[in-house]
C-alpha cells in the first residue's frame, strides 16, 4: 500500500513538472521570431540578468522584460537603446 502510494506521488510529480516545463517554453517563445500566439498574454521571462537600457531611460534586467513592458505600454514605444544599464545621460532623455 505504501509502495503504491509512493509511486502515485512520483508519477504526479513527474507529470506536473512536464506540464510546467511546456508552459514555460511557450511563454519564452512569445518574443521569438515568427511567433503567432497572443502578445502580452501570460508570459514569463528567464531569471538571467543581462541588463539593457530602454528608450524610456529605465534599465531592465533583460531584453525579455523590456519587451513585456513595451508590449503592455504600446503608446510609449519603448525600444532597446543600449546593452547594459542606462547611464545618467540616458535617464535624462
């Protein structure tokens, strides 16, 4: 009985991990070339820190986060102006 219950728990954990991985991959595809899915939907970005400077003078942790902000605020037309953190000059523009 305990052995069967343990196997059921392991199977549920594996199934959950596989389902979550597929969803993460789908979200990461949102800014991939040729992506046809809904924009600004439930998207997530990787946790890597590769700062970029946006045209709004804000330093974003990576290009994906800049893209989501740009998508959620199309009226601001936010684009990447430089790799790395924004300098003081870029923050004033």
